[in-house]
C-alpha cells in the first residue's frame, strides 16, 4: 500500500465570501478567522462585486451564493471561470 505524506500548508487558504445576507457573511467570516488555516480576504454583496473581488484579490476559493442582486451566483461563476482567475468557486 502506498503511503501518503501528510499535507503541510504554508499559508492559509484565501477566501472571498459572496453573499447578500450580511449577518450570514459576518458569521462565516468569524468562523473561518477562528481557524488559522483560512483567511477571509474579501466580501461581496452581489454577483458583480463577487467577480470584481475575485479578479482583484485572487483568492484560492470564492464561496458563492446563488441568489444575489445585480447578477446571480451562476452568472458570476461563469464570468469568473471565463476570466481564468485560478479561484475555485463553491456554490
């Protein structure tokens, strides 16, 4: 059986949270920031901001809400993928 080396992480996972419900976003940020493995680098309250923040901040992960004003999460995700930002989008 092949042994797998333990994962060593040199820096926290950089995350942008895209959700239009501020209390939920703030709670997620507090939860993530209490764990040194995750760093919230930005928040977005609508799909357009999600695309802008992902492009500007180059997070490892963008957490995307589906239903948001101005542009929904599906369209924002499509645009982020087209821009090839390198960010993984989780809806």
